[in-house]
C-alpha cells in the first residue's frame, strides 16, 4: 500500500528508512497495514504494538535475514491470503517469479501480481522478492514505475540481490 501525501498523524508510528518512510497502522492487538510513504518525519509509536513494529523493522534494516514475528490482520480474499503465505515462504536473499508462484498456486502470473499489489504489509510480507520472468523488477505495491520501484530495488539490494 502507498499513500501519496502522508500525514504522520494518520499513523500509529512512522519510521524513516534510507529510501522511504513506513507508516504503521494498528488496531488493538493487531497490525492492519504498513504503508510505504515518501520520506517524511518519524513519529514515535503511540502504543506498545506500534513500538514493537518499529523495533522489528529496524532489526530488518540491520540484518536483512531478520525474521518478523508480528500479529498481522490482513484483509484480503482467500486467494490473496494464499499468495501472501507463498511470499512469506521466500527466504531473504532469494526471489521467485510471478509465474513460478502462480504455478505453485495453480493460478496465473497476473493474478499473483494483483495479490502482490494488494499486500497490506510490504517488507514484512516481502512481495519485493517476487519478480518478472525476465529478471526485471515487475511492479511493486501496485505500481510499475517511479518511486515504488526504487524502493523495491533498494530492498532487493539490501538483501544482496542484484
């Protein structure tokens, strides 16, 4: 997910990264979204869960093989949930093509791409590890050009993928 013109006050926490910021939305004891934002000021977590998300995201920044353990509450179709589970299974430092993931799920690459674009938890559900069959980036967070592809490129580089 991406917000074009973020307002830090709209998030339970905002963390700054080298190429973007991440806005964290919590609802009680679960995380409902992590939005990729244009770089903006950080906002300290309002609640313990948001603070835990920030700590884990910082852990990933220090070590790209960091394993997240967060209470996610993804709102999506059964198919999207299956795609997101397949994405989580891709190890850090590795990629899988939209087509390969589609074959595993008995679906189409286009449908997998749509589910990747609807992922409410980029980075934690690492859809940046899903690429086009020709080795190009494909899309990221529902976009095929611009700022978001720069973020995807950075995430892959952070994990040692050229």
